[in-house]
């Protein structure tokens, strides 16, 4: 019988928790929200710029500072500030689309997930 995939010697697989899945969902919702904001709220030439540019900026910030293997390693508190800046931008985008409760709901879920992840990373 072949060995179980977890028993391969020399291979360290990361453990994925429910918190990691929630944070990934929050990131996808943030990117989709900013794309919706850009395409729906701005007139023609600017909707392309903001609809593509805002999600691209969030992906760039995530890759540089917040990914599991970031390009630039930052102090955990500065990392949290960058993450909070992204959450504030998405919340304000929802508010500018006159969807206040969606923005508040996103902010609560995103900040709670960020706090739990931050506590886990400080251990």
C-alpha cells in the first residue's frame, strides 16, 4: 500500500485553519468590492482606471506586505496597519455606494479575523 500523503519524508505542509480560510475569503471580497466600486461608481473613462486599479493596488499591497511569504518583511504592527488600511478602504467604498450595513458587516468580519490572526502570529 502507498503511504499517506501526509507521511512524505522531507515535506512540510502548512496546516490550514478555518481562520486562514476566512482571511482568504475576506481578501477576495475586498478585491471584488473595490472592483465593483470602481466600475459602478465612476463615469466611463475613470471606471476602467478605478475598477482595475483599486483591486490591483490591494493585490500589490497584499503581495508586498501581507502574504504568508511577503516580499518586504515588516514589524507586525505596521503589517496590521497596512491590513487595516485595506479594510478601511473597502468599508468606505461600500459607504460611498450607499450600502452602509454591508460596509459595517465587512469591517466587523475583517477586523475580527485580523485580530485573531494577529494574536496567533504574536505567539
